């Protein structure tokens, strides 16, 4: 089955929002964008993770839930939908940043909300090297990302790889995106679109140039 609801995932700096935008334009699809800048705790979290982890996590969980409900329920008859995040990925950050009591409370809330979430037909995971991620983050220069440490991005990258190594909820396409430039290279983008838009099952891998 050709996917009609596609989620793009990847660590901060992997290019998921850029790919979602380009894919949405190519498919004339509805695009759902995560809006991290709307989280009032985010900048404080990067300065003091231990103090603000629970607040930033709970805000993201509830705002993503609301957005999913408002956007997807109204768009069931759209030709295609592309999202630049997977709702379930919120647990990656929760397990990385929350202490045990906070995580217990978070899990109880998340488990209730997840029951109402529509699962995508395909998840595309943009897997990238730590060096490429840091380069992209520095290049785009977002103010709320300036406080992120090299160590945090390295830990996050490892956590994403573990999460998707065990992911079985939907078909998954893991893309080795370290050496491709789908934003500025049209051939790279078209080859990636071809891989995304074919039928999928289970976990599949795409390594350009190999």
C-alpha cells in the first residue's frame, strides 16, 4: 500500500521539517508541523535541564496531542498528510530527561493520550551522524538551541537509534541521511521520494550510494 499518512522523524538538526515541507509540496499534501518555539519552558530547559524537564515534557505531550486531534481528525479525507514528528517519539525525550517519579506520572498521562492517536502508514527516520547534526544546528542558529550541549545531542542521537531499533508499531524506513542533501540537491530529493512512496512493510533501510 502506498502511504497516505507519513511521519518524518530524526534528532534535532536531522532535517525532518525541511523534508516534511518539501514532501508536502511535492505531494500537494497537508503538512503538520511541530512548533517547539511555542513551548514556554524550552529555552529554560536547555539552560537548566534538571529543573525544567518535567514542565517542558508535559507541555509538549499535551500540545502535540491537541494538534494531532485537531489536524488529523479533520483531514481523514485528504489525499495525503505529512507530519514532521511522530507522537510516540515524545517518550524518547521523557526517558532521557525525567527522573523516576516524574517518568511514572508522565507514563500514566501518555498512555491515556496515545489511545486516541492515529498511527501513520509510514515513519521515515532520518538517521544522521553526530557531526552532521551539530553542523546543521549551528548553521540554522535558532536562539533556543544555543544552550544545547554537544553531550546532550550525542545522548539524544543514541536514544533515537535505540528507540527505532525496537520500533514495530508501523512500517519504518530508516534513511542514512548523513551524506545526502535533499534540500539543495534535486536528484537526492527525488530518489528519496521514490523510496518513501513505494509500498512498505516492517523495517527497511535506505543508504544512498551503497
